[in-house]
C-alpha cells in the first residue's frame, strides 16, 4: 500500500463561512484515497452482470457486514472460471469516491477463489441432513386440488409478487377466493413471520392450498427461506404448499420441501388455478366427442337392427302365427281323436264290466229258478246241518219271498232213493183247532 500525500488542513467552517458541497466532496475523496488498495476476504452474497460489468456484494464470513463492489469488464476477463454467488474469495479492492455523484464504490482489480463460502457450505450441509430425513422425498408431496375454492397467500405487503398472484389467478378463475397473510420476506423478521403465517393458514379449514411468494432478489435476501425452522414448518404443513420464491435460478430449501415448486409468483398462480376458458374448452371438446361417440353407437345399432329385420325370417311376421295355428290345429285334432278313442275304450270296458256284473249278480241266479234260504235272523243257509227241524226259514225267490219251516234233511236225488213221505200233521176237525 502506498502512502498518499497528506491533505492540506481545511479552513474552519462556520455558519457564516460554510464549505461548498464540492469542497466537502473533494475532502472526502482526499481522505478515502489515502486508504489505497487493500486485500479483503469475504463471501460473494450477490453477483450480477450488466453491460459486461459485474455488480455484487461481499459479505463478511463471521460478522453481519456487507459492502458493494464493482468489477469492470476489463478486470472480469482475468477472473477465475465459474466465479459467482456463494464463493468465498479474497479481493484486491480500492475505495473510490465519486465527487460529482457523492457515491462510494469498491472497485475490484483482482479476485481469487478461496473455497466454498461458509454460508453456502452450511446450506449444503442442512440440505443433506434434511434430505437424509426424507423431507424432500417425492412420496411425501401432496397433490394440489384441481379447483381450490380458497387459496392462502403468504407474501410481503403491497409487493409485486402479491399483485402477480392475485391478478393471474383471478384472470384464470374469477370466482377464486384468497386469504392473504402479509409477512416480512427478508431481514431478521422474515423467518418468524413467514413460519407463523404458514401455520396460521394451515390451521384454517377453508384454505385448500398455500402459496409462499416472493419476488426476485439476491442470494442473501433469499436466505430466510432456507432457514431450518421455516423449512420444517413447511414440511409439517397438512395443506398442500407451493413455493414461489425468486426466479428460475433461485432454489432455496423451501423449494425442496414444498409440494410444488413454481419458478415465479406468476407461474404459481397458473399452476394452482386452472384456466376457466381452457376448462370450458375441454368440456366442450369432451361433450362433442361424447356426442359423436353416442351418435355413432346409436347409428351402428340402428343399422344392425335394420339388417336383422331385413332377413327373410323376419321380413314377414305372419308366418309365425300361421305356423303356430297349423300346429295348434293338428294338436286339437289329435286331442279330439285321442279323446274319442279313450271314450270308446271306456264304453267297451263299461259294457264288459256290466256283463260281468250281471253274470255274477244273485238276481240272475234267482231268475234261473234258484232260491236263497235265510234263517229267521237273516243269515244265508249254506249247509243243511245249519238248520234244525222246525226252524223257520225264508225263501228269497226271483219274484217275492216265501216263508217255510224246516222238516229235517232231504234225500240226495243222486242216491236214487226217494225220501220218506213226511208224516202229515193231524188235521183238526172243522171248527176245531188243530
């Protein structure tokens, strides 16, 4: 470091003899130029390229101190390959005071990579630990509702991110409702307020999905969304959560644990809310395809029915009744014939039975001159020994009955002997009783 010439002692200033602004600015430049070039060590917290020049911020690795720096395009060509945000570097810087604008800048003339920045290293260790716990596993991620009725939004107050989400979501689905919880999205209060907002919306039963949105920013401003407590609160959230932090290249740990990562707040609104015009178009297309399909099926069935009806067997239906009528006539005739035969057979059988009954009838026997002998009790006499002389008998003839008295056994005509004449009973004289 070279020593600059000592500045001349300024004239005392007073209300009556104040310094001009140009003099003050010149004196500041003289004082700052005395510092010359110095080597500093820090961590690149911001790295942006514009017009070939690099504009960034260098953060102290141990304390909360940050300075802005600029690297001109001529110096940038001499920097190590791939140098960028998160790298830990040593840089040769010179403080430069711009007299006309009254601004201070740190111009970098050399820069060397020391190693991975402490901050980035801590984030990588935390990322690995959370991944080992399974917080980033795809199977843990919950699907988003097709049509959320109420969307919870965590974002900064009056931020562009809030406007982008609300405008794009309502353009796609005008009836969608939002429940917005404002929170600090950078600084010391960001972690606690965003965590509390997530828990508040998760406890609300009407909220179907939660969006955490923030616009772009440098690496350092997005650090709260990589805080372990905030990440764990998002992982424990029962409501599907969408992370819309920064731009496409920004990837805080909240993106890893969220159920859906959106590259920007606008992308989050498009991913969460379906486009009503697209959905109506899909419905119309589905209805058209369904109508075409149903019409085709009905037309096919009509043609098939017409083809079946055109067959000769179905061309005229009278043959069905005619065939059945002929068949029925044949069946009736056969039934009548069978009935006649059965009746004739029954008549013959009756006549035969009648003849048999007549032949076996006792009356026929009586008609031939036989008689049935009965005792006084009505019993039929079948043996001569069953009757004693003097027993009263009844003779049943073919025509009438006769009363008789048994006189004893009669001789058998087959023996050739004549029966003894019965002894007549004494006749009583006339007028006298016998």
